[in-house]
């Protein structure tokens, strides 16, 4: 806590955590990168733009990736890979009945969460564990995130825990995490859809936002018709790179204002690269096109850190200790 506001601390000081949603897909190997240099290129691109974090989304990377982030000074918010997203079927009275994980599936999820933490807690770049994302595979009747949060805390008391990133937040963990596209709603009284209102007893965080798209040549896309057919589901598609960069400037400015005026402590921009059926990356899927106006993005991200620095004064309280 800094100045009466719950904040993430690094070495006892408030740090504004800002990065991208990083899914780690590759057009030639899907989940397997072609080599270490390719992985490092993505990380270097983010660092050059001014990001200090990436959110490793629904994927566990190989050891070389985590070692590179350690060496390059990029923080990682590490997701637990999800069970199936919540879906439903029609009951006998035409009601929607959700498919929920059965007991065996939940037990296996719990086991693999422990494996994830135990195998990766030695990497200093990892600063936060995410248990559930947007309710995917989250049992909503018994609130298992509370027990899982306690278990992760036992396994690794040194990291923060984002128990429910985005939706179905019942108060577990260290973050009050909002997902909203395209505009952010971070640490502020404004909220909509399934994200909960900001909870001042936890860290205000924009777990996902942005997601604006820009279509490219077929040469840069995943050339499979089913994937191409889903491109129009992107939250917003701009017609030119100039328009795309302008919209990014507006959205980053909104996050800056929420940092300066309210209790925003960080955010995650969607996303590092295009993936199959999504054209909202900073980089194209083949990494041949960088959409960003680099100097503009550096200024806008720098302005976020400056706004946060203005809120970093005051008494620092670490888990009840002054």
C-alpha cells in the first residue's frame, strides 16, 4: 500500500506494471518458436517500446524464454492454462445449463497448477500468478479460487496472485482486475459487462484492453479460411496504420488519466502479435510488420510511468508492516 492505495511493490517501491498479452504463437511451429533468437526478438521489441512486462497468456513457455526475460529485465505475469471455457447446453425446459468441470478435471487442474508454480518459481522475472482467466473452466458455484489462492500462496509466498483475471471476481487474490475492450476502466468507478467494480482493498489493474486491429496482406496472415473468417470479430479494425496508431494514442491516454486520477496500477495491452484469426498485434503473425509508430508509443508509455510516479509518494505499508 502506498499513500493509502493498494499498489504492487518492487524492492519496496511502487512500480507501474505495463505489458502486452503474449500468447506465444508462431506461424511455422504454432506453440514452438523456430529458435531462441525469434523469442528474444519479441521480448526486445516490447522492451524497446517501453513495456516492462508481458502477460504469458494461457501458455507455459520453455526454460529459454524465462531465462531471457530474467536476463533482459522483463517482468512476467504467468497464466495457468485454462480448462475449457464456460459453455452451456439446452436443458429439458429450454434453459441454459453450463458445462462445468467435473471433479476429476478440477483435481487435475489443481495438480497442474501446483506443478506450474513449483517448476517456475525460481525465475525472478515472474512477478504474478494468474489462476483463472475470464471464468474459463472456473467453477462458479463453490468459488474454488479461494482455496487455490491459499495453495499458491503456500507454495510461493513471494509473488502476487491474480486469482480471477477479468470476470467472476468474488474477492480472492491481490488484484481487482478489469477486462474491457477497447477502452480501459482501471482502478476507477467505471465498469461494465462482466468485470466487477474496482475493489479498493486490492490492486487496481487493467488485465486486458486495447485489442484494436489493422488488417494486412494475406502474405502476413494465417492463410486458413476458418481463421480469416474470424478476423471481423476483432473488437475494432482500423483502415490505416495512421488511424491505428491514433486510436492507440487515445486509449493509452485514457489509461494514463486513470493512473493519475484514480487507482490504476498497471495494465495489459492486447497483444504482442497477431495470431490465427486475430489482427490486433503490435507485430504481424510472421513478425515482418511492426504496426507501432515507435516514438509515439515510447512517449505514451513513458507518460504512464510518469503519471504513476506522481502517485508513488506517501507512506509505504507492506502487508501490514510500516
